[in-house]
C-alpha cells in the first residue's frame, strides 16, 4: 500500500489549505505538510475544510522543501508549466493518470508537492523531486486553482490505490547509489563534466517515472557497481582522488550525486 504525503509550499491563503484538506479527506488522505506558510490557519480556512478538521489539526510545518521530503521513497512535483526546451528536463511532466498507473500495486511512501497559488514551484524546488506532474488543460488557460488541481490528482491516485501491493518502492538511499554509480561510469567513459547536470536529471527522471521497486533497485546497484569496477580496471591511475560527480545544480541538489563513498577511485587515461 502506498502512503501519500501532501506538501504545500508557501501557501498564501488559509482558504487554500482548508480546501486542499477537504479534497484529501474526500479521497482518504490525511498526511498534510506545509512549507513556510505565508498565512495562519484561522476560522476561514477551517470553514473551507469542512469535515477535514482532523487533517488540519495534524498539519506538519517545515522550513524547507528538502526537510518536508525527507524519508520518502518517491517525490512528485506538480507544475502547470511544460517546457518545450530540450535541455529543461525538470519540466517534462507526466499526467495524474500516468502517475496512478505507475503506482499501481506498489508500496512505500510518496510525496505530492504543490506550489504557491500564484507562481507554483520554481525550477530549483522541482529539482528536489524525482519527477514532475501536470494536468492537461487547454493551451489558452493551463493553470488550475490549487485545490481543484489537488482534487484531480487525489482522484487519480485513489483510483489506482484499490489494487493489492506486489512490491515495495526503492528507498531514497538506493536511488542515490544508482545515480552515483551511473555518474561515475559516465565520467569514466569520457562524458564531459559540463554535460553531467543534464545527464543526472535524465537518470533521475527515468527513476522517478518508473517508480522502481526495491528489488529492482538493488539489482541495478550491483550491476552498476561491477561496471564501475570494470571501467576502473581498464585505466591507469594518475591521481588518487575520488570520483567527481556533478548533479543538477551546485547549490540545491548536489547531494543526490556528490556522495562518492564506496565508489572505485577515478583514473584518467
């Protein structure tokens, strides 16, 4: 069974929080987290929450999106803005129905992140997520009201949750290890470091969209470890430094790929 965590980033209106909580209650969700709210939940917000007062009473607040996503197996950021630039892989989203299909028969913890009412999530905030999601709408007006968007997403997830679980999602640690070995192997094979940001985002999109299971992730780690060791053995050492691995951004998501503990040392030919 998948356990969902709904994350609202810097909501400006207490009514938004109430409406989202109500939509959560409609579809059996109860775990609501809020990052740096720009409002205080009061009578107006609670009135919009209807019978979801228990959801509102148990809200967890965080100071950063990174903190709000800790401990999750999979994180999905929502956006109304698609990118048609090939290099902007952050805004290459799936639909709610596609996400529901991906999560069928899975188990683990999944976070669904919604942005600000007016501006949504920034590219930097989306890089903290494994994948992105958008609701297809007419091109003339693609942006939905926050609570309306949330209700559509929750409906699709509710429909996908009826089937029995057959596998646990890979942990964040397993996915980090996969990315480290992929990064190291890419560098050893001659990929330039300035191309690594795009490559890492591509790898992470694949992991997020596929929602790999723990067993699959463990097998990938073992195969990639052996590939990394084989690449190391084919090169003569010039220095004793560890692998230089680059993630999507220098400041916000470097932790996903920079930890090279356990990797073979990098040798340049």
